[in-house]
C-alpha cells in the first residue's frame, strides 16, 4: 500500500512537470548498453546463384554478402535498402530476417532475404566487384554470411512430398 502511494505521488509529479520524465529517460539511457548494428542481404538470381560482393574494407575475407552499417535511429530493413542502393544501385524488397547474431560483445548483425527488382548498376567505391555464385561453390566467406545463405536456401527451397 505504501509503495502504491509512492508511485502514485511520482506519477502526479510527472504529470504536473512532464519534462521530468524526459530528463529521467535521458539519464536512464546514458546508463544503457550501446550497440552498433550491421545488415546484410541474401539475393538470389533467377538461376539460384547468390550475389556476393568484394569489399574494400574487409582484408581477411573480402568476398561476402552486400550490406553495411545501420545509422542511428534507422530501421535495419531501411538501412539495407539504402546500402543496396548506395553500393550497387540495386533496388530490393526486404524479406524475412534469416539470421541475427551478437558479435564482439556489442555489435548486432542482421541478415535478410532480399528480392531484387532490376539490374546492378555502378558500384560504390566501397566495393571492388560483384559476382553471382552457386551456393555449392561459395568462396571462403564470413560464417555469419554462410549461415544466412544456408537459411535463405532452406526458406526458398520447396518441400517435396
């Protein structure tokens, strides 16, 4: 009962001075964990090959899925559409999430199944090239990308009875 009275008093104060809630939320958020986020897209062509790009800034495993960083307050699906447009001039429709992984303690990667609508255009300076690769002939790629491709194959392969 006393606890209920306390919270009722807090609510009354906040309703009289709503800016107090904003200040409290600001200080609460400062104490919360900070994450960076990246997105990647699995795109298949009409023959079932997957789109791989050669990244400038990936020295150990340069080939992988297209994607990039999620900006502050940006929806991850919108970030992937933006990255596909910026890096490949490729318009995509975003499908389901394939894989989500927390890496390096504070980085979240999200891979989506994507459906392209149109050709690949001029590459950005962040990419050296692209190619369509049969899933059975993938080069060495990041394990997260490999898992995303395998999951996409599971989702897109019809179940035969």
